[in-house]
C-alpha cells in the first residue's frame, strides 16, 4: 500500500488501530477549529496518548513527505488547527497528565492536552495558580495556548503564555524529541523557547510544558463601572494606567455586547450603559485598597454613572460571567459573526472605536465590541446573516477594515488569537517582503521540508533553499495550487 492508506497501516501498527481514524464521518469531527468559517476534512487523524507516539506519527509523516497539523482542544479562532486535506491531523488532547506540581520551585509540568483551568485547580491547594486565562480556559488546552501564545483578561498585569512557560519538550518536524529551556528562569544562548511559543505549530509539536506558577494574591477586588459611551470608558482606561495603577485586568464591553450577554447569561449589568468597564485589582491588601479608591474616583471623573463593587467571590463571578460568555453570547442576537482580534495603543481606543462604528454603519452591519481595554487588544464581533445575500461579503470587508485601522494606529493584526489561515493574507500589510523572508528562513531552519502546519501564518510559503527577495513570475507553490498570492 502507498499514500495515505500505507501511512494509515503504518500508524495503526505503531500506535494502535483505535488511535487512527480514516472514516470520513469520523474525520468530519475535526474539520475545523473554533473558527468554523474554514473547513477542511483531513486525510487521517491520529490520536496519540504518549509523547513517544506523537514522535512516531511525525517520523512517519516525515518519511513519507506527508504534511501534518497539531490540534489541541480545537478552540482556536484563527484557523491555526485547520487540517490539511492530504495530511495527518495529530490530536494531542489525550496527553492530559499533570506530571507534577512543584510549589517549592513555583513550577508545574504538564502534558499538552491538560486543560488550562485544571493547572490552576491543581496548584490552588498549594497557594498558587496559573495566570494566563483565555475566555475558553475551561476547555482550551495548554498545548494550544503554547502554539498561539494565548493571553486572557489578566495578561495586562501578568503577561501572555510566553511569560509563563520556562521549558518545553517538543517533537521536531523530523520526529526527534528535544528539550528547550527548563525550570530555570532563563537559559543561555538563543531564545529557542521564545521562538517556539506562538509559532502556531509551524516548528513542531509540544509534548510537555513546564509552566511558571504564580502565588495567589492576598486580596482581589473587582469593580464594574457603567458609562454612557465607549469614549468615556476608553478615556477612563487611559487615565487609570497614566496614574501608575496597573490592574490585573481592565475589560470593556459596548452596548451591543452587553445586550448579547444579558440575553445569554442575565448578568445584570446597569441598564442604559453605552459601555462597561470591569476593573480587577489584586495584591497586598493595603496596596489594593489604596489603588481601588483611586480607580473608582477616576471612573467617576470620566463619566461613570454607576459603579458596583463585588462583595464576595459569588458577585465577582457574576460580574465576570457576562464578559467570559461574550463571544458565545452574540449567537443570541445574530445567526453569524466574525471574531476579530487586533491591537492598538490604548490611547487610540476612543478614535478607533468611533471609526469602527462608522465603517460598520457604512456597510450595513453591526459590530459588538468586547475586549482587553488595558492593553488595547480589541475583539470586535462583526455580526451578519449568511442567508442574506451580500451580508457575509460586507462583514468580511468590515473585518479587514478593522485590521487596517489597527495597523494605521501603530498596532497589530493579532493580539492573542494568532495568524493561522485567517490572517495570513494580511501579513504583508504589516511586514515588508524582507521581514517575511527572514521569518520564513527561521521556519525553514526547523522544518526544511515544510511539513509542519503548511499554509499557515505566511500568505505565500517560500521553498526552503529558495533565495530571499522579491519574486518574479509564478511561485512554484502557487502553480501547484498549494498557495495563493493575495
């Protein structure tokens, strides 16, 4: 046997018959990640349960020249785990052991299929927690977080995944198991660990992750402030940071996002609010109390007409419930939507939010804004009905215009969702040809055969060994139908 059938037989012999899927109906389960706009049925799905089995699958792919894509829980929002039609999808969700929790070193060692929130649950009895907290933390996996360099509401103060990973075991694209970093705060030499975190599966597959644990704060206080407009809420955000206060989180939701959250989870936000801010402070009690009074006063000074303070953990959870459910909640007010992810300087929030509203109005679509205001990481939700002719196209146009606004104001086309396949075509708007060639030289150093998650991140993959620089004529990958020039 040759081709996929031969590879399937080889993998069944190596990792077990039940861990290799080829039935089309079973394969359809894995046709997309959290961004269902793009769907591709893989040729084969492998379900390894050990790092050795992951390595065996990758070696088999390398030996046969078969492309492969790694997938965790499938919650990504950029199409980063979109399968390859002629390739293998390696699902790491069954590698879910918490290998050890070491509070004395402030470290935990986990497999890539471990759910984000489960790390905190394991560390809490020791007085620690895992700080990165994506909205999907109840279902997203650590391996996926590493691939996308995920953030979350509390990344304003505590940083992204890259700030909390000190070591990795990875399977390289040729099937070798290697270690990057370790338990030490830093290691000498080139920062290969930093290169791998956020590489979106293009440099290999993580099979073990050493994460940094953070001491549980003495005090946490959460405030909800309601404003008449996003302009006022944006100005309050800038004023809080300018005052030297760095909250654990500052989150903003506009009127449309509030409407969706109320319909979905009945969070009870103040009626008539054009925007709400959720501000959370944590740390030593005396410091938090002083900063809390300052934050409350700044919100009032910038137009907050109502403020609420969580009296206990239950009220805190209720305040956060609306924000954490926001993405899914818009399904209550729109049959379809595009989740966007861009970054701007927080001082540009009022202007950019106004411009987004103007663009949306001009194209006849609605945009709900819910985002990490403290670091300017926007998550506009472009609402449309795919059954109405032309609406999907108008929504795509608005989505692209939002990214252009981010770049225009000195920001980025992604903050935490990654580039994947969804934003690859926008990379040339942010980077020069020389920039992109340099990045791809790095990718080729890890994956000279271009088998690891091909077609992601870069709009036009270059062939390893190909000279950098501006190209003339048709690219070989374009003529073969593998890549598209945007």
